[in-house]
C-alpha cells in the first residue's frame, strides 16, 4: 500500500533551557507548520526562543528570540505557515525548565 500524500500530525513537548529539535521533516516529505502555540504554566513571565534549522546551509534562524510570555498565558510563535523542507527542523528552548509547553500542528506532504 502506498503512503498517503498528506498526513496531519501534532507534536507536543515541555521546553527546557536546552535548544532542542522539536520536529524534522522526514525523507521524501515537506513539513508545514500550521500552528505553533507556547503556553506558560507558571505564574511568572518566562521567555521562549523558536527557530528554523536549514541543514543544507547549516543555518539556524530565530523566528522569535527571548519572547516573553506572561504567567498563565500563551502565544503563537508563528504568524503564518512555516515550510520545513526535507531534513530541516524546528527547534525551541525556554528561559528555564518546567515552565513552557509547546504544541505544533503540522501537515506532512509527500514530495513529488
């Protein structure tokens, strides 16, 4: 059976103070980030950095850098769709551990 042309996925993670890969577009697919929501589960403001990693250029580009999220609040770290080419990634880290959680809504589309 052939693999589907499009697959919707959800990625959730608790961010730490280490810059970590959240998602990498698999071989043969392009990932499209439809939504990236970060919630602060503490009562005090915390910050998040969210970036795109282009592996072919070895370049990491911050989409938001040290964006402060008020306590018990949330924000989107993308303002539109974000295309993640095959092998590229999105990464994130928080100002400290156990304070921020992220949800990514993705569409993986098979490359022609």
